[in-house]
């Protein structure tokens, strides 16, 4: 992995982790996501999993020299990334039993 690609990836992972930590501890979500997120803590856990998966892929992409280990590490990082995105999507689902006052 190219170091010019690794440094921005690390910065993105740290920013996602900071947003996830804020959502888990305080229930705070970035303003652009506030309207869609119904469960901030669950959404924050998903962000933390995504940040961990990005760091996992970074470690296996940069530090491992064995091609088999590198492939398994990045594949498992991709699976973790997908799991984190699924958890984030679950935090955006609307709660059941809610009645809207709109025209239907």
C-alpha cells in the first residue's frame, strides 16, 4: 500500500472514530446525519466498527509482507467494514409503532 494513500485513510479512520465515540458517549451525531439517525448510540457503535475495520485494513495492507496473510487480513477487514455499515444502517431505521401526522 502506498504511504500517500495510507495517511489520508488513517485520518479518515480517526475522524470516524471520534464521531462514533461522541455518538456512543453523548448521543451526538454530525449535523448532516441528524435527521436520518434514530438511534445515535447504535449508529456510533457502527462508526466505531467502521473505524476499526479501516485501521485493520491499513495495518494488514502496510505492515504484512506475506501475501496470504495480507489477503486474509484485508478480506476480514472488508467483512468488518460491511458489518459496521450494516450496524450504522440499523441505527437509521425508523422505530415501529410511530404514527405520522402527514397526509397518507
